[in-house]
């Protein structure tokens, strides 16, 4: 549920050092009053619903925003009071659950400015930050994309995402010292400096365009020994005619053509001759192109800064629907984000695991019961009376009755 006391919390944050909660959403029954569905694709737009899933801790608190249509584009967003993260930490956090065991689809969240047209949200809509998991086949990664001066810049590192059927929490922290951190389930997965891990700026150093490798620079560490000579008997064919082969008695040269003995590997063949290697007395080492300061490099102390943050949304494509999003938080306090994560995801993760384990065990037991049932049926068919006998009709009636009770029998066994 959205925190409706954001302005008051913001004032208290300034006065008392409390966390500022810009946005918080846990998806109650009134979620449709706060979220706007895109109409960009009209009736072809993927639909959302409140979903709980098979595994959960609390049937009310664990409901989230769930994708409902296979092979569809999705677009939905929520608005909050515009803010700037100037000289403040920015934390974006939410949970994702893929009980459908997604094979191809996005699960990332996007942050937008106040210029967003919510009813026309689609893949080409400009955004400020894109963060979260994306899976398609073997490509399973976490996107961290920043918009900088109109360009979307992806992180240069690879961050692997979770791809099981349980809920996971994703957290992005962007600090005013131009450092960042990505956490999955409250564990640091990646961190570093914005300038180093994204191509925000031109490189500080470039190769000196006036420098060239000296003409006589020798980078060969080893060379052929000029005194080494190939043995006189080295060159031998790789294959030779089999000396023990003889023409078959029934060979007809008019019909079969001239007879040739089959070829065999030559035991004297030594392969291609190569001279012995020695250290190069003229070795100059590996030449390194000298670098100079890049005249086009312009430092920027505000890489982290977004002065107009006003919306959060999901702009996705999914082949198989069923993903559940929940516990969305945008704040300026890392500690509060962790505490909030523990009070939401932290309370559901173990019950989810236990419920999934129980579900998997029951499925396995049901599978074994059905297999045993089929085995018994096969034995009964093999022991059935011969076709046309008086006992056949009585046996067929029993078989039909047993087939109708198959599922009931399996569940009774469980």
C-alpha cells in the first residue's frame, strides 16, 4: 500500500534524520486506484491482477501484482510526489517471484520523471533508471541501466539473477559519492564506482596519436634456432600402400577398374618439421602504446543525480505469465530498506521454502502412486481372461470401474 504521509515523513526526515519514504507499495485491494494501466496497445495490452501464488506465508500480506496473459507486453505505473536525490542516497527495492519458472521475460522495474504519460507507457518511453532481473533462455541477468544525457547506459559487468520459483528481493543503492551497490536477498552481489562500471564519460586517458611502435621493435620472445637443421630422412608420406594387401582373386579389372592396394598409416611419418626454439637475443618486450590525457574528458561529480523522480512502473514482455511483484520501496535510507526487507521478504522466505518442499514431496508421492497403479493395471491386463471367453466381459467391467477411481485412489494413498 502506498504511504500517503510522504510529505510529513519527508519533513521529519530533515528535522530528525529519519528515513524519507518516497514510495512504498504492498498491493492491497485498492491498488487499482494508485496504479495506471497503459493503453498503448489497447485490448492487446497484457493485464495484471492481484496474485498470491502457490507458496506463501500470509495469504493477505503476500499478495502482489501478477502478470496474467502469456506472450504479451505489459505497461503499468504509479505516481508519487516529485523529488530529487541531490546529495542523498537513492535506494530502489522490490521483490519478484516466478512460480511459472519463467523461460523468457522481463521482471525489471523502471523509474520515470514527471513527464511520463502513464496511459501511453511502452518500451520506447524514456526512463531514468531500469533495474531488475531479465531471463531469456540461458541469459539470466540483472539489468542496471541509467539514462545519462538522453542515452541509456547499461552496466559493463554481468550480474546473475535468481531463477527459481521463490520470492527474491532486489535492491539498488546509488550514493552521492558516485558509488553503487546491488543486493539480492540482502547480500551484496556487485558494487563499485559509477564512472568505472558505466560509460558515462569519455575515458580519462587515450592512446597518444603521435606515438608509433619503433620500426625495429621486436616483440618475439622466442625464435627458430638458425643452427637447427631438418634431418635428411624427415620427409615421409603420412600414408603408404599396405604391403601385405593383395588383389582379390575375383577382381575383374574390366568391371572393377585397376586394383590399388588400400592405404595405411606410415610408421615412419614424423609430421611437419619445426625448428627448435631459442630465446630471441633481440627481444624488446611487448610494446605498450603511450597514453595521454584525453582532451575530451570532462569530469562530472553528479553522475548519481536525478533531479526529477516522479513515477515507478513496469514495462515488460513475458512469454509465460505469472510473475508476482511486491514490496516496492524507494527511500533515501539503506538501513531502513534493510529493515523493511526483513519485515516483508524476510518473514516469507522460510515459510515459502517449507511450503514448496512439502508441495514437491506430495507431487513425488502422487507420481509414485500413479506409477504403481499403472504397473498393477499392466499386470491385470496380462492376466486377463482370453478374448471371447465368458470371464472377459466380467473383467472389462471391473477395469472400467478401476479407471474411473484412479485419481481418487492416488489421492487416498497420499
